[in-house]
């Protein structure tokens, strides 16, 4: 759901998605992940909240990137933009500069007791 929303948002604001990555969830009951996966599995806190971080990299003109960030912040999900960095693409023709933007969106999801 989160990745699909970001892809749709990118399409609607005319930015190109370079990459998206999000942490995982355990699909098999309460079994433990092993190795490096232990750090990638999202954890439910004592109140039933999950904070899911989605890392993104998008590419577009400054106005398009600005629209993308504004709309991401105003989505119909509780989400917070974190750690945004922008860099101008070298060699661009003046007036058609594109900006590469890296950042994180943190989504807050509540799991009712029956789903924990």
C-alpha cells in the first residue's frame, strides 16, 4: 500500500522514481528472523503501533519535486517526511535543471490486538 501510493504520487507529480525500499513484516506468526533480517523486520510497540520507514529517491524539476513532497506530506495516511537531501544534476541546461531527491517517509500504522 505505501509503495503503491508513492508510485502513484510520483506519476501524478511527474517525478521519476529512482528507488523505493521499505522494511519488512513477518508473515509467519511470531517466528524470529535471522541474520541481518532481524534489523529489517518492523516491530509492533506495546500500544500496537508500527513505524514503517520508506526510503525514496526521485528525480524531476524543482517544481515537480516540491509538489511531490507537499502531496506526500498531505497523504490520507499518517506520514512524516524525514531526512530529505537534494542535489542538482550536473551538466543540465539552464532552465531545465533536474533535482535528485533522497528522503524517508515514516508511516504510522495501528494494529488492533487481534492482529498482533
